[in-house]
């Protein structure tokens, strides 16, 4: 049985970290290096670092910045944003990324998942799937930081990337992002039930109970969060302690 992971998400735009609501209304929340140093001290299992403007700006990842962060990061770090081809992925490996998150490339360069997985292993590829729900209840995958509709159903895409070699899925509800009103349970239930690889729930965490709820009611095996850690006094360590008391096995047992 997989142990539950608590994964803070760092969203990088232009020169610093940001956080918004529904992939909009971005506000500055500090520097990436400062956040990494703080999380080094907070019993964090992993970090996700996403450059949300790289693809829309038509530029590759900021390899120099990621190199500096990786040197200071004492936990596994997943890096995404602007990865267009295998050369970008290979260079990210060289500067210290532990995993590569693919988002827009899942749709625009679908063979890239297989190419990276065959070279570095399935555990290296994270399929980052961003989803909006329409008024009729239909879910749709969006790319380019939530600005480009694709007409693709998230369950179909999840099944496709699993077959191509992705090792896990980061599933983000654009509608719930930054609202702190809880994860989209139905979205996470559908996708996690359709695949055999780990699914990370993302978008909407506002309390430890929200984390417990999505873990309890779906088959996801990890929870990602940003606003809860940026804007409240809640921490990854306290989240672990709460989940332990709820009967979940966490990646590392919390002390005390």
C-alpha cells in the first residue's frame, strides 16, 4: 500500500512565486529560493515547481534558476513548464530535476511521454492534467496554463498517458484552484479509478480535512496544495499528523 504524500506546489511566474484563483488574479507570494529553504525544514515529502508562464511566453524552462533551486532543495523536486522536447527534459535532468511534469506537451507532443519514460524510467514522468468543468457537468482538459481548451476528456487523457509511460498524474481542478473550498471529489474519483498509476489531487485544499476527504473518497494517493501553506498557519507536518490520526499511512511518520 502506497503511503500518502503531502506535496506543496510552487507556481513561478516571471521573477517570483505567485498564487491565484482559478488560474487567474495572480498575486506575489515570495521567492522560490526562500520557499525551498523553508520546506527543507518542514518534513515535506516532495515539491512541485511549475513555471506557469514559460509555455505561454514560448520559452524553455529557466534552467539556471532550476539549477540553483535544485542545489538547495533537500527533497525530490518535480519541475514543469516550458518542456517542449526531449532536449529540454534531458537538460532538466542535468540541472537536478527529479521528475519532469508535462502539461501542454501531453496534447501537442504526445510521443514525448514515451520518449522520456524509455530513457529515464516511468517514475520520471508526471502527467500534469488541468481540468475545467462546464455548466453541463462535462469535464475538459485545458493546456497553456488553463487558457487553451482541448476538447479532451481527462479520463481519456489519463488512460492515454498511462499507456505511454507516465509514472503518475498531477490532476488539478482549475475551478477549485485557490478557492480553498476543497478538492473536486468527482473529478479525482473518475480519474483515479481509471488508471493504475498514482494520482495526485490538486486544486482547492483549504484544510486538513479536505485532504482526508479526497483520500477517503477516491483512489488518489497524494495531495498537492499551495494556498493552504502560503496563506494560513497550516503546515505539511501538521497535515501529516492530522492524516495519521485519521488512519492514513504517511510517507514519514510525524514525530510527537
